[in-house]
C-alpha cells in the first residue's frame, strides 16, 4: 500500500516538474522572439 502511494507521489512530482520546465522553456522562447524582433 505504501509503495503504490510512493510511486504515485513520484509520478506526480515528475509530471508537475515536467509541466514547469515546459512553461519556463516556452517563456524563454517568447522572450527571445521579443528581443530579436525589437533588435530588428
């Protein structure tokens, strides 16, 4: 019982960290596009 709960908790942490990394990556890409378009 405890093992399955630990597994689920680990999956949740991995899932949410992946979403967080994706959001940060998208934000950085948008920022780069804005900087590049301003420099032109």
